[in-house]
């Protein structure tokens, strides 16, 4: 087995890293930044990624002994050898994922439906945990989803509402000034214009809040 240890993932020579869909940071210990490059395991992980043709979200790969103890890992966990990976099922059908992982050469499987990930390792052959319940909803296509049409974007809608309301509030101010010159004739309209101005200011603030929320929500979903 070809393995190489580095005190930190930043020390891994770029020219020696040959797994294009993964980075040293993804494979390194989450607690210490150390990394054990287990080439056979990473070869199988890359083969699995190629077979599924969609991203693998690695929640845990190599673990240093101290980090393994801190997270309650097994004393002889395959994570200590860099030969195990915990993969999120957020964008995968667990049944199809397991089948592809077995075909790629993984032998050990742990099922964690409550935490929505699956453990895979190089063996020995075994499995544990409660299997995932069948999913009735369709998964996203392999191709990335089309970006929002700009005219339908929540961000644009929120910004547009804020802009229209702001312009409207400014227009009310101008009208108020004009009417002030003829106050004696239209004095009853002035209170109504004050009320309209505050309503438009409230709409502008609501539009700004919608735009900010939409941008934060898109960022959290990785849609920026």
C-alpha cells in the first residue's frame, strides 16, 4: 500500500496530487490539518466519482489519532489509515451510491440515515447501521441546474421593489414641496402625502430585506 504522511495538507506537492475532483484539504484531518495520502483509497474514490458523474461531498476522510478520539471514532477506524470516507447523501440516491461504491472496490459500509451520510472503506467486507429508507422524490439531473432567469430572480425582484419605492418616495417629496406653495388650496392633501411617503419608505425597506435574504440564501445553497 502506497501511503505518504504530511504534517499539513498545504505541504502536499501539487505535482504529486493526481485526483482531479478532490483537494488535499478535503482529504485532510478536520481537527489537525494533517493528511495521510493513501493512494489506493484515493484511486477508488476518484473511480467512484467518475462512475457517478456528480460531486462527492466528503464529510470525513483521514483522521489523526487525537481527532479520531475526540469525535468518538473506533480505536481501529479505517479513517486512521486514510482508507475510509464519509460521504454526504444530499445529492445521491443511497442505493445507487452503494452499488457504485461496491463496483469501485469499497468493501466496508456504514449507514447513517439520521446524519445523511454513508461510510465507505477498503475493508474487510462488513456493514453496519440502519439502511436509508427508499426515496420517492427524483434527484437532480447530473448536469448543473440552469441559473435563475434574471427577470425572475428574487434578488432582482427585491431590488426592483426597493428602487420603485425609493423613487416613489422621492416623487412624493417633490409633490409635497409643490403643494406646499399652494397649501391654502390643497391643504387637506398634505397629510395623505405624508402617509403615502412613509408607506413607500416601508416598501423600499422590505424590498432591500428581500434582496439581502435572497443573496444570503443563494450563497448558502452555492448558487452564486
